[in-house]
């Protein structure tokens, strides 16, 4: 039986970021979901467990750090790897993101190779964890 494709979610208000991720992921077998706001993503994230979420910090409806706190209270998102993406590289934001459970932090402009490496890293870690749970 073929294992399902990894699921990547991007929550960012920038259409150019969505296009960047589409280009990054176009040669990979992944299920990609992009949302322009935290509000748009809530229904999906309440019902699905993606392998990794890329979350922008600065957005018009709700900042990503506040939304990260809310994600961690959702049963399906308590352990989901969340990678913060931002155009502002502030040490304070990095520290807060880490304390809230973000696994990584990427500064815009992002590099294709960096994004691909992060996706591989966190989807493989999730597969190994699931395998240990199934075999344990």
C-alpha cells in the first residue's frame, strides 16, 4: 500500500509567498494547502493534521505568534511542526516562537533549498515517529 503524500500548509497573506511554495513543491509529491489568513485556515486545521505548517508572523487578521498559541490548543495541532516565516528577523520573535513550540524560523526572502530541506526534515521525523508508535 502506498503511503500518503506529506501535507504542507502555508498560512501567509502574501500571494507571492504562495506562488513561491507552489514552485518549491511542484516537483514533489506533496499535498499543498495555502491560506491567506489565519481565519481561512482554521476550519482546515481543526479537521486535518498536516505534516508541517509554515506560518507567517505579520498578517492583517491575527499575528502568527498569537495564532501559534491557538494552534497548540487544537487537538490535531498540538504536536504539528510549525515553522515561522517572516520578513523581520527579531530575536524577540524567535524566542517567543520557540517558547510557543515553533520548531524553526525562516526569514524572507526564503530560499527554495531551505524550504525543501525543512519539509524533508520534518516530514521524515513525523514518519519515523508514526512508525515507532505503530510498532511500539
